[in-house]
C-alpha cells in the first residue's frame, strides 16, 4: 500500500522553524548572571567568544548556580538551544561567564 502522507506530523506543524525571530544586540556577560526573557521563542541561537554558563528558569529573580548549570565553550561554534517549554509560561535564559574574562555574546531568538 502506498504512503500517501506528504509530510510527517512535526513537518506539517512546522515545529522546527519560527515565523518570528529577533536579533539581539551584542551583550557583554560578566561575573554577575544576567537573564533574557525567551518566553515567546522556541530556539536560542548563541555564539560566545569565551566559555559561558547557562541555565533556564521560570523567574527573572532566580540566580544561576554555576555548580548546577551547563556551559558553552567559546569560539566560532553557533549553538542552538531549544527553549524548555515544560518549565512554565515564563522562561528566562540565564548567562554568566565561566572564566576570568568577560564574554561577548551574540544571540538570535527564534
């Protein structure tokens, strides 16, 4: 029997792409953590020149705990982070430098 489906379910819903995207200005991240509201987006595309801790939370007043956070290695790699929708309605991305040097961070929210 022939497969008459033109697209799979996630392709039909266009779940991996977004109609809205926002190019963020270059941000300098230091030793105090900073939050970015990513509630309206599905993916964060990020590049940083130095190592950087990151975490997602549901409050802009939460603090990033480096011991529990993930980190991205600085360099020429563009990372694509999916926004964890299961956390709640308001989702914040927290960023903090990992080493002794501040980080220049470029982001596109989509």
